[in-house]
C-alpha cells in the first residue's frame, strides 16, 4: 500500500500565527476587548479592571505561542527538521487559539 505524504508550505502556519497574534494584540492593547465586553453601560474603569485579569491569563498562552513560533524559525535544528518545525508551529497556532479563547470566554464571563 502506498503511503500518501501531504506537504505544505511553512509560510501557511506562519501567516496563521501572525494573524492570530494580530487579533489577540488588537483585542488586548487596541481596545477591541473593551468595546466588545464593556459597552453595556457599565463604567469602563470597573470593566477594564476585570478584563485586565483575563488579559493576564490569556497573555500567558500568548507568550507561549510567540515562543513556539519564534523557536520554529530561529532554532537551526527546528528549521532543518520538518517534523520538529511542524510540531513547534502547530503548538504555536494552538496556543494562539487558546489565548484568544481565554480572552473571549473570560470577557463574556466578566462582562
């Protein structure tokens, strides 16, 4: 039986990682989170304080994602081994998704 090997460009998970990072960054630092979760007439300062704690927890996953993405591209042994590169980039993309999910679910719970 022939083994099917799927190959993809390494730029695809890299672009996905950068887009998820941009979405997370805009939600945390550009006020998108405040607009989404603090627009119901509640004082912005109160909601902002509660959203800051959610952003901190989400930031832990974002830091992990950034480290995985950077390691995939910067470490020589990762660049030369497709399997290691794929695992690091996969972990990075999954971590960005978790960071966004924590921010979204936390925003719903505190809002």
